[in-house]
C-alpha cells in the first residue's frame, strides 16, 4: 500500500523536476536518478 503512495509522490516530484529542468544539467541528472530509483522499486 505505502509503495503505491510512494510511487505517486515520486511521480509528482518527477513532474516538478522535469518541468523545472529546461537546460539545467544538474536537475537533468537528478531527474534521471529519480527515474532510475522509481524503476528499481
């Protein structure tokens, strides 16, 4: 159950990160990291 909640929260965070990362390499790598984390769940 908590896993679903966590995934939804990660989705929201990813959306924010991806929207705020236009031409920002640091944020881009962070977004990639979050994606990797999400995929490993």
